[in-house]
């Protein structure tokens, strides 16, 4: 089921624009775990991640076993929306 995001939330997610620009034609599967305050973005049709690189901005960049980019895990999402 689709969920409508408020304008405030959309503006808070603007920092994700470069990630969305990398989306494959099939799109991105997005899941937010409210309890863990983590957002998972996985490229549709991509293999499962086997390698993660933790960036300084608390974003995990995920790759498959062939070193192809397959998604991101974004930590501390709620604090990013307040800014």
C-alpha cells in the first residue's frame, strides 16, 4: 500500500536525492523501521547485499558479491528530518 508523505517529510528527505538519481529502472524498495530509526533502500531487481561500507554520515552503502551497488541503510532518520 502506498503512503503519502507530508511536504515537511519530503523536504527532510531531500538529502536522499543523489540516491534516488541512482535508482534502477525498476525503482527502489523503501522500508522504514520506526523502532530502530533506520531506513532501508534496496534497488529493485538487485541481488542481496553482501558488503556494507559505513560512511561518516551514518549511511551504509551496500554492495553485492560482485561489488555492484544494491542499496543503502540510513541510520538516525528522525534526526535528519528535524534539520
